[in-house]
């Protein structure tokens, strides 16, 4: 007998006692039963409680960097099992090419957030948003915005088309934020979700309670949620509306993020003619979006918007490409390039929507609604009565204002071609979709691109401009990348996912904190001007990361600036800008009292004033940020520098860490001349007796500038 797919809840695999009410999950090509799905008797309230208790505790013990390293390990483990995930996905209609976007795409999200977490987040548990706001003239009262992790669980309700990528692009940022996840995949492809979750569970890498899986329906799950919980949904607009209607969502207790269906468009620019690289790219992209995942992508092109004079050429070129490259059939057959839809129910739904589009005035220009001949797993060709196959269909509309074409989405290998005469008309057609995840524009004319973006940006979450310069490097119309926002306004759901660290912050609470410099330093782990500094004594550059403390400081003596110094620096560097060399011209400048010292001369001198030159735990100077020159320095003025350890970030996998120093240059009147941050790499441990050899052991980057 076919077994029932297990769920993973409260730290253990669980299956119902019986399967009387189980749903059959069938092979999309053959109709054979793959597995059963049932959650009868599952304790969803217990799963939520377990996430809040065990998951919050285990993830809360980790810093951003520690979670990021785990994400990398998850990615490596899943990479070892890619082939079995490819094979399993074939039962859902996915070719190996389709699995590259789902399996490899999901793994890629893990790698990306692992990298971004370590590069863009502190090795801490909170994240500062924006600069300090001074709320008192004397600097004794400050304000900042601080992100901390939400106190609940991230519930993921995922669509059937991407059982791996769709889940991992939500899981990765939630995990990095420190919020445990409950994954509820679409039933049709829950067996693929169960597979990758099992791989991670078996790896032993998952922190307790950080990931749970509900393999089937989840009635009443939202009733168990409360303050601090997040629901991230991908699916139909109708289901999203049901979630929005839940009392806990309506009153703001539970945060809902929804990514829904979208009538995405692709515009062929008026400058593009047949035979150009842009024209070929447009047709190829349309072909890919019709056939990849059998058109079952929330980002697929549904409306091809082309100049009226180019319609025939586009249709003919697409027909030629389909004839040359399309082989429909069971993905187990090597020759197949497009598999079936996920189920016969989905096939029937797509054909119903095609019929509705035809009834509204659409004419089939390519393809057919009839059942196609397909390649079977054994290589033979023939009908597949129990398979969910539909061939690519391109519809044409004489009246581009037909409401149906801008409202009805056939979620399969179906698109409509619409013509325009002006860029303004093309933009209007894009906007009639009511809000989209993505629109692409294929043009080599920047003026066309500017006009389109100006008109359509507010109706789109992402806009791709494709030209001959990026044809080979572009990820394509239908490929969201974790670095950029995925989501869109209106019909597309009105919220967003991904977008780099932005997605992590969706699972965190931003709080405005106010207090004294000392209090904000303690609350944020970052030194604020006015907070106590370290006692005078050993130079902070003599301290390893183990010894260094926030607020450790060195204050230099004054150094006089002479006219000879300014001229020497000017001639030595070649920077003979008139403000440094011409008294009359400099005095006529509204910013200067006369000739002034170079800002970079002052910064260079500041380094000489604060540096400890002997070999020590400071291994390298790797940057300078936020430099501002505030007060000009004239000949015969003097400067001094105060350098304070502002932020200390140990690296989890290296024998050194990063130290951000607050640098302030002042003149003899105690006026602030310049402010900036100095970034150094500092050894975690240092043996003074060992001297420079210890620095080599600490792993200083080759070629780094020594501070």
C-alpha cells in the first residue's frame, strides 16, 4: 500500500493513525499514486508552542553570523542530495531544467543569505537601522532605530510550483533573523518538501524547533497564532483574501505577507526589429517563460506587448522556436523539454481559463487546447489520458482593451500577445494588469527604457531591461534573485519578499530606542559619542580582540599645520587645487577663509597620530567609511585626533575579527574638523613575546594595508 506522507512537528516525524481522509498525490505524467497526504489529528497548536519555546530558545542563543554559517552548511548538505531531489521532482512534472530553478534556486538562496548574513549583519543579535538622532543640544539624549527578532513563529504557506525554492526563500531570511519556521507546502508537491526537510533533519544541523513541516492541510493554524507571529503566503489571490480576513491578521496581531498571481508583461521596444539581438532575445525569453515549469510560474509572461508592426514576426519566430526545441512528455524521458502540469485538476483549470479568454475575444495563434501527443518514460509517443499535459498556447486579441486579458490568468503554458502603437500605450497595457511581480522591457534605446520605467514602476515589484549588452549575463524575466525584492503591488499581493537583508528585517521588529549615550552603547553594542571611554593606559592597538573593549580610546597631542606642509603635500600628490595653492581664489570661495589644508593631508596625519607602529594584534587597515570634512584648517592651525573602539565583530571561522573605530579630528579650538570610521582587522589572540609571527598565524589577508 502507498504510505502516508509524514509531517515533522515538535521535533519528531508524525503520521496520522489512519488514511481514510487522505488525499492521493499522483504522478503528473502517468496518474499513478505517488503518496498520500493527511494531517488528521495533528497538533498544530502544539507545533506553534514548540516553535515559540524550543525554536526561539535555540535560535536566540545564536548570533547572525552563527545562523549564517548554519545556512551555508544546510546548502552544502542539500547540494549533496541534488540528484535525488531532481529525480523526485519528475513525478511533479519537472524536467531537470525545471529543477535547476527550484532545487538549485533554493540552495542558491541559502548560500546567498549565508554570505550576506556574514558580510552585511553584525556578529550580534540585533541590527541598527540608520544613524544616531541627537535629541538634545548637549548630546545627552539620543535616539536610534533597532531591529530585534520577532518573538513568535514564521508560518509559510507555499505554492505547488516551487516546493523547494518557494520554501527556502522564506526560511532562509526567517532563520537568519532568528525566527523558527513552520512550513506548510501545497499538497500536490508536499512529497518534495518532505524530502528536503528530511535531508536537513537527518543532517543533525537544525537547531531544536527551528524548522517544522505540515504535510497536508492545516485547518485552524492561524487560530493558534498571536503577537510576534508572521504568515508568509504564496498562492492565489482568493486564498490570500481569506487569510487577510482572519481576525488576528485584521487587527494587526499577526503580520501577513502575500505573494499572489500576477499578469506579468514583457514589452518589445519600438526600436527593436527582426534580426537584431534584442528581437531574438525577446522571442527566446517568451519561449522560456511559456515552457519552463510548463508555464506554472508566478513570474511567467502572461502578456507579450509588441509593436503592431512586429506582431506577425514575433508569432512566426516563436512558432519556429517551438517547432525546433519543444518536446512535451514525461520528464523521465531524456528527450523531453517540457513536462506536464502538476495535476489533472490544474490542467482542467488552465483549459477553463483558456476557454474564458477565447470567449472574451481571444484567438489561438499558436498551439491547441486539445490533448497533445507526448513522449512517455520509455521513449514511445502517444496520448496520455491520465497525464496533465497541455501544449504551449499563444492567444491574440484584436481589442487590446479587452478586460479579460488583463484579469484572467491561465496558470500554465499560456500567454497573450497584445499590440501597441506608442510607448505610452504599451505602458498603459502593462498597468492594466493591476499590479505585477515583474515586467521586462527588451530595448536598446535608453530613452524608451526611461519612459517605460517612469510610467510603469509604480505598478511593478521588479522591472528587467534587456539589451544586447546584458543578454548573456541576465538572469531573465522569470528568475527572482535573492538580492532583489520579489513581490509587487495590487494584484501581485501588495507585499514583498527577498531583497537581500530587507527580507531578514521582515521577520524582525523595528523599535525606536531613546536614552543617554551610555545607555544606548549598552543596548546596541556600539559606542556612542558621550558614553564613557576606556581608562588611559595601554594603547588600544596593543590589545587583541579578547582584550579590547567598546570605548577603548586613544587621544593624540596637537600637531601644527604649516603652509610648507600644505604645499609639500600638493606637489607630492599632484593635488594643486586652487583652495590649497591660491590665496586670493581660495578667499573668494564661500567655504574657505583663504588657503586651507587638504582633507586627505589631515586624514593621513591623523593615522600617524593614532597609530602604534610596532607589530601587534592590529593586522590590517581595510577601509574608511563615512568621511566628512566639517571645518577647514588654515596654515598655523593645529589638529589632534581621538580614536575610539566603536564596534567589535569577531569572525566565526577566522582567528581575527573586525573593529570599527570612531575617528574625530579636532582643531586647537576644539572644533570638529572631520569625522569618519576606521576599519581594521584585529587578531583574536596575541602573544607579545612572539611578535610579528603571531600576526602571520592569525591569518592576516595577503596584500592588506598594514595600519
